């Protein structure tokens, strides 16, 4: 007679509580990580609710062109008398939406190719990795500049699609390396011995083990997407059809003379500060995630 052992009802809840306690300990050990999480959360809220705080079209004060910072305009105004802080806040939605689409496409495509290649090995591995190597040898920025002259992708979804399709190579190579390491572990061998399907092994065994690594790559992809789109708009190779931090930088430098005069300097510094803060927040969160999911890095 076989006996079925049913796990205690509270076992999974206990595991979850212990996990979040560990997260809290890691975050509390270095307060800078909590600051990073707050920064990332703040920018996410800015992207979601910013346009509600500053409805389009933004009001202009034609009597206060390039006004200096004040209580009414914390970062001053631009060449049209528009509040610079309002431009930064409303521009965050475009920047973050593009970065999110890019990160999803980059990570999903790169993870799928890396997993399939590393798990299957053999001919498929050789073909997919040669394609990946070819992709990695093509310089990203020159290719983006060429594509931008052919296809004026100004929408957030369009730009995220282009950046994602160009950025999956590094993730695929890294995920393949992780897969090659994990597929030789005992729990994978045990799953094979039980006759479990490939889909079950990949979906229930490999992916959960790689989830922290994939999450960190997602955040890194967000940072790369922010720099890529801001750079394209700053260089002026795309039409200025959307409010973007890169558009602000372009107009401040080439239109407002921010590098030669002080009047447009706040207009230049505001988007730069936003980019630096977002990058700092992501770096601190990735640092925390690395310790949370890698026990060898924890300081007991």
C-alpha cells in the first residue's frame, strides 16, 4: 500500500516569509540599496502618473523664457516658457515604456535562444551560437543609425521592438552558459531519470533556478535601452515627435546653447540628472538582487 505525504498547508507560506525576511535583511544591511529601490519605484510611478499631474499640452509662459530655477519652476523653463520639471516628468513615460518593451523583447528572445541552445546542444547549439556570435560582432550604434535613416521609428513600441531585436545576443550567450552549468546538476539528472518531459524540465526546473539571473539582466537591459533611445534623439536622427529626455538634451545643446551660455543650463541638467538617478537606482537594486539570490555573497 502506498502512502501519499501531503505537505503542511503552511509550508509554502513559511518559505515565502523566510524569503522576504532575507530580502529585508539584505536591504537593511546597506541602506543605499533601499534608496535605489525607492528611486526605481519613484521613476515607475512617474512614468505611470506623470501625465496625469501634467496634462498635455503643457502650459507655456511666454513671459518667462529660460527663466531661472524658482519655487514656481524648480528647474526653470525652456525656450518656449514650458516648465522643465513638467517636461522631465511627462518624458519619463516615453523613456520607461520604450525601455520596458526593449527589456522584455531582449530577455525573452535571448533567454529562449540561450535555453534551447544550451539544453539541446549538438547541431542546434552550433547553429544558434554562430548566429549569436554574428549578431554580437555587428556594432550596435552604427546599425541603429543606419536603421533610423531608413525607418523613422518614433513610437515607444516601435523603438522598443527595434532595440530589443538588436540587443538579445549578450543575454542569449549568458543564458546558454548558465544552462550548460545547470544541466549537469543533480536535480536535472534526477528529472531526466524520472522520465520528465523537456518542457517540464525547462519550465519547472531550469527557469526557476535562473529567474534571479534573468531578472538582473532585465534591469540591465532597461539601462541600456534608456541610453540608446536618449542617444538617438540627442543626435537628432529621429523626428522630435515625442517628449523624450534625449529631445530635451538636443534642444538644450544645439538649440539653446547650453554649452556656451548659462540661461539654458538648467534645461540641460534636468534630463541628465534624471538619467543618472535612474541608472544609480538600477545599479543599487541589481547589487541587492545579486546578494539576495547568491547566498555565497551574504555576510552572516
